[in-house]
């Protein structure tokens, strides 16, 4: 049961590095998503993701603009949303592949490159620092203070245009200097110095834009701040997941429908790297006192554990059914009908 569409071009699916970051991030948080080709109909979805480097043709851009004009919402990262020449869209996989060097891959976007009109953004340049930092606006997302987060990537510099209602949520912080042949530091980056006054994150009532390839970065090093930014953006865009629970990020949930029933599948198997050539699962790790809240249009007659056949007590309010399980031993399916 899809609640978010991840947009990409079919010819780019194989080896498109943001997909692994998207998959990890949303499986860890229980968000139900599906990959949509840009040519498919995604107009029915409440929210779409353009991860890191999804380029548009003019026709793609018109379709996306119509989606936003009809009330759709989007989270856009990196160079996604830029309009690419017709003959390059299918091979524009990788402005962000060379993350260890922190550089964009040629051809660099320029001020002449344009975003889809509905995004209300324009390119102002490329960040001056190969290894820099950003600070999160504490009014938008609490708990960060003045902490500067290191990001191993040179961002695009982007500015809102027109009456878009964007608020700035990330500000780039300069390092003391970039490591080079003239200036050496034992680490890849020098410590954070001063805010630059250049912003790399924006959010409105419909769109969240981050100038970094957050999904590819999450795939590479799993820094928790990348996931926190996406989850905070979802919350700011008034998105509430179909499945909410107190499960750890190691547990996976899948919501599906079979005839008149809604099925919630929960698994908790943790692979370990015990051997050189493969990961293995040796034991199930049980979870206790698991609680769930699932979006259902009508009050169900029952909630049943399919492993035991036992009916489970539940409550229903405001379009959501709430229930709990005393123990989840590796795998369970709940039938809500």
C-alpha cells in the first residue's frame, strides 16, 4: 500500500545509487513506498521523492509542475528537478558518484540550468568548499543547537524565486580551509569556522529541497542527520505514515491489502557479517510490548494474529486502529478486517 512515490527514469534504475539509501531509510522508519518511472502516473500520490539526481525532460517538468499545482508535495535533493537535454536524461546517473572527493561529476550544473518551474528555485552557483558543514535551523528542527554537521560533498547553491513561501532550514558553514597541496590537514576536513550566509535547505508548504545528495550519502556512511532531515521534512509537509509503531529501526513493516483485509507484516531478523563471503541470520531476536497504529478507512471488525489465530484487542479512533503484541519473535502477520 504505497504512500510515497520515489521517482526515477527506468533506464537509470540499475545502479542508481540513491535507491539503496532510499530503501534503507524508509525500511528503517516504516514508510511504505514504491518506485515510479517518470512516465508513470503518480498524480494520485500525496507525496513524491526526487532522490539526488533525477533529471527532467521538458515533458517531465510539465507533468511534475501539474502535480504540484494540483496540491501534490515533494522532497527534492541534490540536482533532482533540473531540466536536462533530451539526449542526456537517461545517462545523468551520477553528478554525485565521486563522494570521496566531494566533487560534482562533469558536466557541472551552471546558472543557465533551470529547475522545473513549480519548484520555484534557481541555481546561484556551486559551493566554494569541497569539505564543509551545515547548521540546522533550531526553529525548524529542535535539538541541534549551534552544532555544525560535516558533509563530504560540495553542494549546489540555490535561491528561491517568486512567491514560493520557502523558509531557510540549512545554512552552509565554512571550514578553516580546504585541504590542498598548499594547505595541509591530517583529516579530509578542517574544523568548522563561520556561517557563510549561503543556504542549502529550503522548505515550503509543498516542497522541501536539500542541496545535498542525502540518500546517496546515507547509503555511503549512514550518518543519522541525513535521515533526520528527511523525517523532519515529512513532518513539516504534514505527512503521517500509514503505519506507526514503537519498533526499533531493525524491524521492518509492510502494509498490503488482500481482498477486504489489510495485512501488516512485521519482521525482525538481523543479518550478521560472521563470514567473509556472506551475511547470515542465526537467531531471531524477539521484541516485547510492540504497539501499532495503522491507518484504516473504516472501523474493522477484528484484528487477528495469523501465526496463532488469536484475536487481538484493539481501539479505533480518527481513522486509525491501535493494537499491541506482547511478543514478536522474528516474524508476524496481522490481519485487520
